[in-house]
């Protein structure tokens, strides 16, 4: 429906984010817009099975663990 313009306009691009913990992550960026409105939905995804997908999955768990030794942090 987006490609036909029935819902709104679809724009696609690739973006590279340089994350301080996992390095460069290249993502597909899809921007969906509604005509006559400022509403935009931006969706970032990584190609499945790629190192970028692995880095993105790693970001989902980074910061969720306490890596300090008990009694020192």
C-alpha cells in the first residue's frame, strides 16, 4: 500500500551509526509519511544474518548487566 501511495509516501535509505560500544552499524532506514501531515514513522532495521544485525542484537542487551565485582562498585 505504501508503494502505491494509497496510505502515504515511502522513502528508503541506508544510514550508518557509529556506536561507541559496538562500532559502525549500517541500517536500512524506511520513512513512512502521511500526505498533508507532519506525521512520520521511521523504521531502522539491519539485514538479517549480517554483522550489522549481530551488532544491533548486541545493543539490545548492552547495559542490562552489572559487570562490577560485588562489593567494589
